[in-house]
């Protein structure tokens, strides 16, 4: 687990990683959020200090689904929430890919004040959820595994801020071959503004 503390901050962000674990992207994003004056906690859901490489996508996916799973990962995140809920005025949850789906699953928790999800493709399996907290979701123009516009049309019936950006799954990750600098910056700006407006 990475913890970046700014003792003056009354707001914490739980950052949830992708199937790869706490890699360079997650470390950099922790630093970015920390620079916005948030305390940042990034739980290690894989139980391994060595992240998977992007070239190991299939292996990482199978490892996550078979050895971690959404239920177990959610339990770990809820334990972190329980641990910090009385220490902060506000708690936000930010997730990437499977982490975004886990953030979505946290949106019903009383102690969560807002969530942001980057390309949470598995949200399509949990569309019955109606977030209790302010929610912002980022999607690429298209995904290999599902129709983005169809999912957005289902989710749009709720009070959720949804944005579509140029690029593919991974557009927000500067270490990914799918990185789109302009889309990444726009999404990050939207997220920071979203959080600032909730203060």
C-alpha cells in the first residue's frame, strides 16, 4: 500500500489500481493527487510487490479474476474505508479499469463522498447500482469488449457526470501504448475541478 500524507489535508483519496497492480502509473498518479493537496492511499489488491508488465495483460487479468476477484478486492477497500472514515472530513475514491468498477461498487458506501472512474468496462455488469455519492465516469470513444454508447445511455438516466474522450482503454496512462496526452489532461482537469467543487 502507498500512503502519501499531507497532514493539513482533511480529504483522502483512495486510489484503486488496474489488474497490473501498483505500477509506475499508479505511483505517478498518487504523486499527482498528492500535489493537489489530498492525502492518497493506494491499497495493494494483488498481494504482490511486483506489478505485472503491460505485455502480461492476459496473465494479469486471469490472476486478478482467479486470485483476487471483485468481492475480495471490495472487502479490502471497505477495510481501508473503515480504518480512515473518522480521520477525514471527506473521502473520495478514484479507480482505473477494474479499479473504476470497484470505485463504482463503493459508490453506495455512506463514508464515500465522491467517486471517479476511468474506463471501468465492468461497470456494465453492475448497472443496477445507483450511486449515493457524486459520481464522474470517463470512457474512451470505443472499447473492444462492449458498446460504450449503450452503457452510457443506461447510466445517463442517473445523476452521473459522464465524459467520452478520444482514445482507447488506457488513454489516461502515460506508460500505456494507448496513452492520449490531450484526453488524459482533460480528464485529470475535470476530476480535479469536480473534487474542488465538492469542498
